[in-house]
């Protein structure tokens, strides 16, 4: 990462981000065989080793915690926390997530299928009018 000394809390999705998208309805039987995205484990473990906090934040149901933890263990990915129950977007009227918080640094990235380095770019974002 660019700012080597800056540590952050990474909130990282699982299905479609760490491994092939597996809907809740099929996750009990398909999680353990879901293909892990190339470089996902290496990327997360590097951030973990740098001292960042790794929180997996998933819309999986609570009843899928055991198989989800087993999958993460099988992958040998290091993390600090697994948060289940993120509001679901699939099959809803909602287009996505919009995170608002009073902490000093908020960043968000849409995972587009490749775990590569994070770089700084000038981009257009939604922000409050008074900022
Ligand atoms: Mg997902």
C-alpha cells in the first residue's frame, strides 16, 4: 500500500469478492467448493501482516457462520473478525451500499475481479454539499 505506516480497518466482502459468488440459499452446500479468487488470500494476508485490521463483512445469514469459518480456515486466510448479516442487496430494490461515518478516513472500492495493489487516483465521489 502507499501509506505504509497508516493502518486501517478493512471491511471485506466474501461472496463474489474473496470467492465465487454463492447465494445464501446455496451456501450450505457450495461454500467449501467455491473457487477462491486468485491472489485474494495473498492480498489479505499481506495487509494482515502489515498490521491492518481485517474484518470480513458479509450478507450471509448467521446460520452459515460455521461453514463460512471452515472455508476461511481452509483458505488459510488471516483475519480478526467475521461480521455476518450485512444488509442484503441481492433480490432487493437497492442498488448498493453507501457508507456514512464520522471517522476521519473513509474509503470504498468496488471489487472488479482482480486483487491488485491499491493506488491513489483522483475520482469523482458523492459527498455532502458542505464539504
Ligand atoms: Mg458479495
